C-alpha cells in the first residue's frame, strides 16, 4: 500500500493542468506563423513530461491495486521512468542542442543534466532505496521543468 498516495494524486493533477494550459496556449495563442524547431521541442517536452508523471502515478496506483506489493510497484515505476527519460533525451536532445540560439547554448545541457539527475534518482530508487520519496522528488522536478518550459514557450521566440 502506498503511504503517500495523496501526493501522487496531486502531482498527476498538476501534470494534467500543465499539459492542459500548454494545449490551450498552443491552440489559442493567436499565432500567425508556424512553430520553430525549438518551440516544437518545448511543446513536445511539455506533453511528454506530463505523460511521464501521469504514467508513473497511474502505474503506482494500478500496480498496488493489483496487489503486487508496493516495493515491486516502486521498482517497476522507477525503472520505467528512467527508461522514459533516457528515450526522450535520445530523441529530442540532439534537436534541442542543434536548434538553440548561440546566446542560450547552455540551456539544453542544463536540461539534459537535470534529466540525468532524474534518471540516476530513479535507478538508485529502483535498485537500492525502494521508497516513495525519490519518485515524489523526480516527479516534482519533472513538473518544475514543465513549468519552466511553458514559461519559455510563452515568452521566447526561437
């Protein structure tokens, strides 16, 4: 049984809200042009991050409901999140690096570094720690990244 199920519910609700606001901003933003490559990376990232948080939270709920045990659920979700971030970094990282403006060349490396912290946190949790708090931290960082990218999407042209 999950001890902090309310926190995972809150994180999934925030992830849905961020994705929803991003969708509204993209659809109704009044843009008279197409999105640039970096904006597409930001939009994709927003929805992917929300999906990772939702999949992780729902995975925890589904696995504990299936009575596989909370430790097994935490391990499976931790490994799933790590795989998700590695896959996402492999597919969008090169595009983000290639399409970043020269005066912001540090940004994709900072984001990829944050991905690495999340992946490491999830792997250590799946292999050694096996607690809920590392997932809460990983999901919280993921949501903060989403909010930062949402801000950049609304305020930057690239």
